[in-house]
């Protein structure tokens, strides 16, 4: 029986060592998702530069942090599609919720305060005040 070598260092893997195929599959999926996210964002930045924006250029420092947050949000979106966990999911789940509009159309709502806003489904009740003062009397 032959030896099993680990990649890339070539160390001999002990015969009693088992490799989880799930962890290998997850690792490969993450590598693919990371590569896909990087490639898409690079292409988008190149397109924006062709449109005359300075995003991603040496003089585009003012958007540096925006590119970073966008890349991570984009990467998290791809991870979610592959059912992989990404730390940015916690941010998204806290700041964004789905609202249903007319005709069942769904759209996302960003809540910058970070607390979920629950829409009012009913018309608020009319409050009546009892008073001897007539507010409509202008005399």
C-alpha cells in the first residue's frame, strides 16, 4: 500500500488519519466563492474606472473603505447562496429585512439603526378627546 502525502508540503499523512470529505468540499466551495467574488468586484471596479471614476486607483483613497465593505457584502451574498457561513450575514440580518409590497412583490429595506422595524399592518386608531373647548371656534 502506498503512502498518502499532504499537499502542498508533501508530509506523510498517518494511516489512521481520516479526512472529512465535508470539510474538504466546504473548503473548495469557499475558495471558489472567494475567487468568484474577487473576480466580479475587480471587473466592476475596472468598469467604473472606464466610466471615469477613481475607485480602486491610487488617488481613489476616499472610497477605499467602501470597496472593502462592498466586497465583503458581495462575498457574503455568494456564501449564502452556497449555504456557507460568513460573519457579514449577522450584519445583513440585523440591518436588512424583506418587505412585501402590492401584488406580492418583495423588496429589501435597509434599517440603518440596526433594529428591526416592524411595519404597522393596520390603520392606527383615531383618538378622540373630550373637551368643553371648541378648537374650531375662532371667536
